[in-house]
C-alpha cells in the first residue's frame, strides 16, 4: 500500500471588492456642483466544483437506472452505470471508455477487471494514488450491494475520496444510494487526517485505513480497521 501523505490545506481569504466613484467638478449655471458617480459592479467569482467533491454533493440523493435489460448484471454493468453517471472524476471517464470500447492507454493507466470475483479497478500510473474501484456483494434478500470508491491525491492538494454504496433490485432496475454506510465510515474516520478504503478483490470484508500525519518527520501513523460482511450489510469488527 502506498503511503498517503497529504499537503496541508491552505485557507484562502476572500478579497473585498470596492467600487470607486469618479466625481466631476463640473458646475451648473447656478454654480451648484454636480456629482457624477460611476460605480463599477463586479460580478462575483463563482468557483466551479469538479472531481470527487462535485460527486459528493449529489450522489446520496440521486438514483439511476442500470439498463441491464434481461441479463444478470455483472461488475462491468455496475461500473459502467456508475462511471457514466459521474464523469466529473477523470478516472471514471477512462474506465467507462474501457468498458465501452475495450481499450485504454496502458502506459498511463492500469485496469484490473476480475469479473469472477465481482471487482474492477482503474488506476492512474502516477506517484500519487488516483483510482476508482467498484465491487458488489450478493445479499441474503436477493438484492445486490454495490460500492464505488474514488480517491485522488496530488502533491499540492489534500486527498479527495468517496465511497458510495448502492442497493440494486433487478426487478426495479434502479441503483438506489445507501448513504448510511458511507456516513458510518466517515464518522469513524473523523479523528484521522485522512483515510483510504480498500474494497475486496478476494473475500467479502472492507479494509479502512486511517492516517495521522507527522509533517515534521515526513511520516504517517496508520491504523487498519475492518468492516465485516454479514450477508446483508457491514459492521465494524474493531
């Protein structure tokens, strides 16, 4: 597992915009001064949110069709539906293109497609972790639980990540968000500087790794936790 060291988030202060007026010293016929104020109203700068942060704002309230037809969906079906719904993250676009066209740039990306174990991963081959992982579990009640984990790191920006869970009922053909599982992870990891989620390629359990950074020594302490699968949902083992 690569070490995840994040840059310190810098808080940018907002700039105060002041309109200036120009005063003309023209005189009326009765010598009353005329003040001509010209104010320039500047449009507010709206920061465009993209990437994983943009997906975070909408995913929990957004269901979408799987379009599986009469076939039994597999990991490729789930991954393609998710990536087409959320192309804001660049890795999702790469993975979707691979699933549609069966090709990708092997010198820049690595794709693991393990259909037998219900797991797929697309990773950008750079120094920092940038990946999308998708897997699913068959539930006791006949539905499937699907998870998509996205993570993006860089030298200058803090980690962005999200693990999104969905329930899929084949009779309805709809992927329905299950944000309670996501909140369970986020709340447990609040005390850490950052965390990563490892979806299982083998086995059923999810590994969650919390990091506490020591910037002075350029190191990080890590704590590995496990979410145990009980056939229907997940619970913390420790």
